[in-house]
């Protein structure tokens, strides 16, 4: 029985199916066409050349301009040599100072937060008044130009003085003055802006104040500006 068993086992081993019999053979290596290979190489070389050209162009480009430097508006304002103000017996001198400083602030394009640079132009009693005002202020760092303008004019240029100057202007006549002297007095027109809305109205009021003879001679002429 043992011999029969060994025979049967050897027969199955030799007569069994090969496990690799159904696996297909590997595909043959791809066949490259010489022309196709050359075209691929040419395309790669062209790409490399374009990349190198772009890198070289970037290296040859001039560097971007530096960012603009921030403006020092305080220095610009001071370069115009703004006048100082301390005190005057004539309140209208305070008004003149204010208008000059305001014009300089406009030239340097200072905004509401930058305009307080002019506070440093106050001296003497005017500086003492401003120190007292800022000392009582809840937050002096937030003071704007409009706030300063309102309180400066209220303190240094009483409304009653402005009304008086306006009244003097509206009743102004040449009288015994020369034309040059009368013209100098006519500067009071700045205190009557509502009565001089344009250049034509200014000419009209000026002619009305001239003495009769001059008024008669000039009324027939047309002047482009005052």
C-alpha cells in the first residue's frame, strides 16, 4: 500500500497543469521612429532656450523705482516762513495773520489733522491763551483745524469788530482822499463778503464811492477786473 501511494503522488506531480502556462509573454520593446525622436529633442531644446531667454531678460531689466518718500509737510510749511502772532491792539491784525497762515496750509496741502502744525506760530499772550485752552481740553491731540479756527477767531477777533469794519466799508467814500488812498481803504471789502459776491459787484461799489467827476468819467468804461 505504501508503494501504491508513492506512485500515485508522483503521477499527480508530473501530470499536473503548469501555473505559468496562461501568462502571456511580455510585449516587445517599443520601436522609436528616428524622426519622432528628433522632433521631441528639438521641442525640449526650444523650451530650455525660451526659459533661459526669459531668465536673461529678467536679469537685464532695470530695478523698479524706489517708493516715493513720504512728504514732510511740516518742513514744507516752515519753508514758506509763516509769520508768528502774539498780540495786537488791532484785532484785525489777528485776522490777517490767520488768513496768511491758512493760505500757506493750503499751498502745502495740509489736511484737518496736519494743519495744527501752525499752533507753533503762536507766541506771547497768544501762546499762553492756547496753552490754557489745550490744558482744559479732554483730548488735545484730537484738536482739528476747524476747532482751532473757531476758537481763535472768537477769542482774538470779536464779531462786533467785524461788523464795525463792514459798516465802515459800506459807507466808504473817496471824499478828500486821493484815488490811491481810497483804493487802500477799499481793502475793507474783505469784511463784507456777502455784499461783494463777484468782481463786477466790487467794481460797482468802488465806482459809487468815487467823487462825482471821476465817477462820471469812468462809468462809461468797461474794465475786465477790479
